[in-house]
């Protein structure tokens, strides 16, 4: 048996929502730059890029944890047989 810590599924839901929200904020920043309403376009581009990177990382981390849990469940089911 492995000594892995299992995190509650609610934690992963919060991480996924955080990733989606960061992507939403990035879209808002980029939209302000494209439409010309941003007072600091350089900051909008840099901040939007950072939010995209962080949002994608959070979503990837959530997806990776989900896939790991699915594999773990499949392995446990096979061990029971």
C-alpha cells in the first residue's frame, strides 16, 4: 500500500474555479488593451499573460490530480479482484 496523501475533491473544485477565474481576468485585461480603454496597455498585456499562465497551471494541476485519482481507483479495483 502506498503512503500517498489523498486530498478532498472539494479542494480540486476550488483550484479549478480559481483557474477559470484567472483566465476570465486575463480576457478582461486583454479586451481592455484591444479596445483601447486600458490606461496602461503594457501592464494589461503583462498581467494578462501572467493570469493566463497561472490559470492554465491551476487547470492542468486539477486535471492531473483528477487523472491520478481515476488511475488510483482503477488500480484499487483491480487489486480487489
